[in-house]
């Protein structure tokens, strides 16, 4: 997926804001999620303490990343896995396709993996004559529609059950039904045959334990377990930041990940993958390949501020609280990783075409509050904004002009605000001038130099009487 340019992103945000039905779906889905998360956090008295422990572990892991990756590779190879380190997305794609061709793979079943979206693996497999089949229900739905996921955890969050029913009816040639139980049963039946006929399974990795060479995959549907055990060849694709030092570190992450991600105490399945099938095993792949992906992560590691983003567990919670994401949806970002954390990592993963994404934030801080490892997302967004604005040299003439203009404007406002009588006069005058353009208490369009204020939002109409007077009357 190619990221938007700045103008494309602006148009996409306008489209998202104008889609009231999309906003309704996002509000419903994210609102329910936040209720579940709040309930799970409230009943776990040690939640904040576990967050602190998990953050310290991630800080240690990222600080020792080069050392831990060497240890992980040694342990994986000792366990019988084949390890490939990919510097970028193309190297990762090429290696996976090479393995698939070696084994004559015609169909590959995929567990949920945002990293495969990052490297655009599906389109590469298709071009190589290999059918990729998404087996996570949400991913399966958006694949049927020819779309990309719109959320890190909930790929079909932008769709209603009626939308999904229509998709199944049109693409799978079944009688229309909006009932989730019936739709799930249809998907289960279709995917079962795919699991049994696939020669290759591909999944992501939630945690990779350097001490033991163990890959950990957490999920709720069992499709990750099926993808990693039924096919003869299994490929695990992981970002290099997924490594943690010790097996004993894992419970701290399991305690907080599901509670923050899906509002559960634990996910339904926690899979431990230690290598290929051994003598006496009744299932499991005969070959396990682990692809460790860099793709810009080393550059993030080298930045003393930005490296904190590598602590991310991909729980998706910051998307659910973000007022920008909840208004425009995930597709507006133009990259697989949307929302606050996506706006931070995407410029490193996808280059300059994602450079505008850090500006898609109100910096309200809700993302920082909900993050299970306490990533200071607003600080990182400001850091990226500063880097993008300044570039590699001195500020541009246009930037300097805008900065001077804004400083002058703030000085004028300060001069008015310091004189109550002048502030009241300015508010009354503004309210009277804007009255012809007000509808139902909002200004949807303002002429002249202020029109950009209403281009992407409705501006509350000014009142002719200040709040102090209205309060005094009551």
C-alpha cells in the first residue's frame, strides 16, 4: 500500500469526516471497546504496576537489541529453525517467495499479521502464482472486499454486520444474512478446506524470547495455531523489536496486552512455537522459517527519542481513543499502521510519503494514558513534526513567515484578552458578523481568511453574550 502524499491525505481526511455512517460505526465499535478495557483494568488492581514492569523490560530489550537478536537467532537455529534477516520489505518478500517456490506452494494460509501488510506480501504472492488466504475473520472479510485492514486489531471495524452480510452474499454466493453467528459459520466452513489444502502457513509474531528461541503468538480464533501447525512449511515474520530477553518476562505482557487490546483477561490462544516437528510429534510443520525484519527499525533505534516507539505491543488501544482516528478511520492514513502509533512508525517504514501523518493528531494525550507500556506518543509526534518541518537544514522562508505571522497573531490576541471590555466587544462583534452563516448553533462555512477553519470541521457559533453574563442571569 502506497502512503498518501500530503494533499492526498488531506483529501482522505475530508472524505472520512464527511462520511457520517463511517463515524457512527467507528464510534460504536471503539466505544464498546473502551468500556470493556475500562472494566478489565478496574478489576485488576496490579494493572499499573504490570505496565511499569513491562515498560522496563521493553526498555531493556531495545537497549540490548543487537545482543538479544544474536542470542535469539542462535537459539532458533539450535531448535531447528531457519533464520533470515531482512534489511527491508523487498528482501523479506523475496525470501518468502523463494521458500514457497522451493516447496511448490500453490496456497498459503495466513494468520493475522500487520507485518505482512507492511511488506505487501499478499500482492507479491499473487504475482508469484501463489494464493494467499487470510484466515483471521476480520482479515478474511476485507480480503473478500479487496480492501486493506482499517485497524491494527480489528481489520473490519469500518463495516457493519449488514455490510459483511452483503459481502458474503456477493462474493461467496450465499443467501444474504446479517446474523454474525451464521456469517461466522460460513467463514469457518470455507476456511477449513483452505487449512487442509495449504502447503504453507504464514503468521506474525507477538513476542520472541531470546533465552529459549521461542516464538509466541497470541490470538482468539485458533487460526494462528492452524496456520502454524497444519501446513508442511511455516514462515514466521517478525519485526526485530519483538524480542524480549527471558521466558519469565512473558507473563507481564500477557497480563496487560489482552486487557488493553480486546478487553479480555487473556486471549483464547497463546501459542508457543519452538521449532519444526520432532520425532514422535503428531502435528507441526516439517520446516520453520523465521524472517527478522528491519525495514527502518534500526534508524528508529538510532534516534534517542524515536526509539521509544519500538516498545509498542501493537495492541491498537491508542487508535480507539484517538479523536482523529475515530473521525477519519484507518484507510485515510494510506498505510497499514494507522492512528497515533501508526503516525509515528510509518515515516520510518514507508519513507517521505508518510511524513505528513505525525500532523494528524490533536496531541490530547489520551493515547499516552491508555498505552500499556506508557509510550509518550504526543512527545514522539512533536519530535517527528519538528524533524519534518526543519528537514535537514535551516527553516524555509515560508516556515519563517508563518511563524512570524502566528507570533504576531498571538500577541494581538493577548492584547485583547488582557482587556475584558475589549474582549467582550470583540466577541459580540464576531458573533454579530457570523450570525448570517450560523445554522443550528454551528458555523459550517465562514468567508474570507477564516474559511479554512470550517473546511474540515463545524465551528461552534459565537454567542453575543459572554458566559459570565449568562451565568449571572441564572
